[in-house]
C-alpha cells in the first residue's frame, strides 16, 4: 500500500533523527553544560580571589605588589588535588606580580580564561587572571560521545526494527479491515473497485475480456428471517465457499453488501466462458445448504457485463451494466443470468417514462377496474367477482397489470392505487349482493402501517358488509417480516373480511405458510391448470392441494380455467370454485352488471358448465 510505504519511510527518518540526536546531542549537551559549570566555577573563584586581593590592596595601596608571598598565599587553591587552574596577578602597569602555582601546568588548548580588575577603593590597581584547563571536560565528553554513539546506534536499530514491524503489521491489519468484509473475509466494494480498475487497465494492454458478475441471492432474507441472523451469516459463509470452488486463482470474488456479491474474471477470450461460470454458480448455489441442522434452499440471480480490451469502459459503468443485467434476471423470475445489453439502459429509461405516465394516469383517473366472475362448480353460479385493475395507455394501448403494478410499487403509488381499487370494487359490489368481491393486495402494502385502517375506512365509507370482501394476497408477503405480516392478516380477518392465498404453488415455501394462517381460500395458480390436461404431475399436485385445503377447511379456487376438459377434471378432483376465460374474461363494471342481470348470461355460464356434469 502506498500510504503504508510513506509511514514506513517516516518511521525510518524519525528513527534516524532520534539516533543522531542521541549520538551527537548528548555529548554536545554534556560539553555545553560542562563548560558552563567550569565557567561558573572560575567566575566564583575569581570573584572570591579578587575580593581578597582588594582587601590586601586596600591595606597597603602603595606597595601591595611587593607582598608576593601574602598574595601567593591568598590566591593559592587549597586542598584540591586535581585542580587544573592557574591564577596570575598583574599590577596596574600590566606586569605580572605573582603566578600560582609557579610552575605552569600543561596549558595547551583547550583552556578557559577569565580576567577581573582589582581596585583600591574604586581606583583600578591591577588584574587577576585565572586560567583553567578544559582537558578533563573534553576527555569526559569524548567518553560520553562514544557511549552515546553506541546508544544512538542501538536506538536507531530498535526504532527501525521493532516499531516498524509493529507499524507494518498494524497497518496491514487496518488496510485489511478497510478493504475486506469481516464476515466472509472477501474483498469489499472499495477493494473490488480497485481491482476492477486494475483489471480493466490490464485488459486494455492485453486485449482480453473482463467479465463482471453481479450476484444477488434469492430468498436469502427468508432464511435470515426464519432461521435468524446467525444462520444467515453462516449461510453467507457457505455461499462464499461454494462460489470459490467455481473460481480460478486470479478471479476476484467480493461481497458488496447484504446478500450481494460480485466477481471479476479476467483473461477471457469469449463471452461463452462467462456463461459457463454463471451456470456453474447457479448450479452450486441451488443445492440445499445445511446450516447447523437446518436445511436452507436459496438460489442466485446473476447479471454479467463484459468489457473488451479495446474500449475504455470505466469501472462504474461496467458495474452498473452488471447490475442492470442482474435486475433483468430478477424480474424474469430469479435463479438465472443475463448479459448486459445496451438496450437495458433504454429499458430503464422506458421504465422511468412509464412511471411518469402511470402517475399522470392515476391522477387523471385513466385507470379502470374490471371484474372477472368466480363460479361455483357445484351450484353453477357466480359466487364472487375478482377486481382487476386496467390501464389503457393513450399510445401504448393496454398495459398489463404485471407491468405497471410493480412500477406503482416503486413510485409509492401502490397504496393510493389499492385504496382506489378497493373503494371502486366495494362500491360496485354493493349492488351485487350476495356476491363477494375479491381485491388483490400487493406485498409492499404489508410493509407499511395503515393497511388495516384503510380497509376498515373503505368498508365503512362504502357500506359493504365486511364478509363480502375478500382480499387476495400472494405467498411473497410472508417471506419478509413474517410475524408482522401475520399480525396484519389477523387484524384484517378480525374486521370480518376473508383472506385468500393467491397464485398458490408458485412461491418459495407454500405449504409452510398454510400452517401459519387460517386462510379462507386457496387459489391454485393457473400454471398448474394450463398443464392440467396433459401433465400427470400437475394433476397430482392439484389433487394434493385440494385434499390438503379440505383437511385445513379452506375453500379452493382454480384459476385460469379455459377449457371444459379442465373444468371437468377439476370437478372430478373435488374443486369447488373456478375462475377463467371459460366463464368470463375480466370485464367492465357495465358488462359485469349485464352478465349478472341477464339470466341468459347466468345460463350461458351454466351452459358452459352443464356439459361438465355429463
Ligand atoms: P391474478 O391476481 O392472478 O389475476 C388473475 C389473472 O389471470 C388476471 O390477469 C386475469 O386476467 C388472468 N386470467 C383470468 N382467467 C384466465 C384464463 O382463463 N386464462 C388466462 N391465461 N389468464 C386468465 P390480469 O388481469 O392481467 O392481472 C394480472 C395480475 O396483476 C393479477 O394476477 C394480479 O396479481 C395483478 N393485479 C391486477 N389487478 C390488481 C390490483 O388491483 N392490485 C394488485 N395489487 N394487483 C393487481
Ligand atoms: Ca388475484
Ligand atoms: Ca392468481
């Protein structure tokens, strides 16, 4: 890492500086303070001796200079064997009077000399001069210098080796933490982008392909919610292990957050290779996971974006491409992979346009509610109608609800839209007693508070008895926040409305949900019915669902009944209620009313149903 190198260099220089300071600073300081000390001593000595001499001069101003014995006695340094100074006294003419000791010691450099005037009552009478040798000080300084040089070297070594290693390992740890995901130890987004930039630069040089995979686990949240976060974490680790088995040494697997992973694969020569890897990952992740005794089944959706060596794709762009492709995989049923295509950008723009159009259509009341009859197989009469919203776009024509309902969800329109459908449906159904009216609820409604209050309000305002309203929900609402959702469902049920499980059999864990809530009705998904005639497996499943719903005392409805044969088989299987084009397509309120009013229409429905009994 760049900055770690800088820190290491800084530590090296600091170590060197400290070592130099110790090696040279210590003797320099020793010398400096030693000199100060000697200087101070000499100053004290000279002051004392000058005082003594001045007294002597004061006693004999005319001839003091002849009393050299007394002077010598006065300025003699007593009792100190290692005294290395010499004192000299001069008269006012500058002639030397006395020198103590008489024999000049070896006064070569270095020396320190101080001179002070002698006075006879204020009149200069001569000088005293004291010279000290600095040799002992210098000698000691050299010893100190040698010691501190050794110390300095040791310091340098210690500072360089020990903390550098500590620093290096601390730095390595910090940069590891900052660039890796703590749970899986995989590179995080920051490192991923860094590697991606390198890979892209490398591919430009090497003229090879770089593939970026964006992975999103399917149903991960479900595991997290049902088995708890600890198991969710364990699952993420297991997923990491499995994906790693599909990769080569130089591929990068990163965790970008939550259940999102990404892969960089370099050195590809054709996009086919990317499909191979994607398929392998989908296959290894679709096998059940064993999590401390619990089994979890998830899946993965993948988006792939490729960059060729010759174009200047930047990392953001390619990752965005992979995300768009991933989005495509998710909306086309999960558990698959898509390559990024340029059109995806256009699709995204088209969705934005659709969002604006939908908002406008809703505000301008361009939406409509249509009704499809639900027919009781044994009584051969319409028992209920399902409200289905319709949007006729001025340019695009009829837009399918499966296209615009998710869009409404994304732009926060699902609530007002549902309330509007609910109000219309309840209002219209008032005149259709005793028929029930079924209204579809999107999963997202259960994520925000106020759903129960809204339903209660609409019932009150329209005056529809609650037991004539049936709310259709899909299994997905139970995937997230199951507890909360179940409590909302219970409160709805307490209002007196009925709850139906729609599209049964298509979800992740259909059966387990039936145990958790007493649904009033189960609607078998039309996909089973469309295969019903020719597929024995589908028949077996439908029979099983019917048997089970009987046992659970839930009513059953088969959706998408289009042929007499289907109806017949369903009746034989014990199905009570059907819904489908055979009995009527979704139709406007007026058409619905006409159908209900006219006995002929009811007969027509019967007529369709009559052959079923034969
Ligand atoms: P769904 O709740 O499963 O609605 C039944 C769908 O099956 C309707 O599609 C209906 O037209 C279609 N269908 C009915 N009988 C047959 C048949 O015999 N054969 C075939 N092939 N299809 C049949 P539609 O009206 O296009 O609605 C699609 C989905 O949009 C609905 O599926 C429902 O999930 C959603 N949706 C419709 N209206 C609303 C609404 O007001 N709110 C919410 N949240 N979702 C709605
Ligand atoms: Ca429905
Ligand atoms: Ca359905």
